[in-house]
C-alpha cells in the first residue's frame, strides 16, 4: 500500500473499516487508486474510497453490506 493511502486511512481513522472489507475490495481500491494517470484522478479516487469506508454501506458506488470479522 502506498504511504499516502496509508496516511489518509490513519488520518481519517478508517484503518479498521478498511480491514473489515474483503481482500478483493481492499485490492480493488488500491489498484484503482494507483492506476490513475493524473494526480487529480488518484486524489479523487482516494477521497471516494475514504468516503465509502466512512459510510460503510457502499463499495465502488454500489450498495454493500459490511460483514464484521469475529476473532
């Protein structure tokens, strides 16, 4: 994970919400963000990911039900 994404997750206190997502979603988010050609695109995508993690019921602008992991 690029440091700027990790920092954004830490700053917004969304690390736990990120790790509650299935691995495929975490991988999709990271790949989608870093593949943006322009810095403005990467920032817009990062903000979308953060917003969706904060809301908790959205993934890539689609309804999503978060299933919490139990240890």
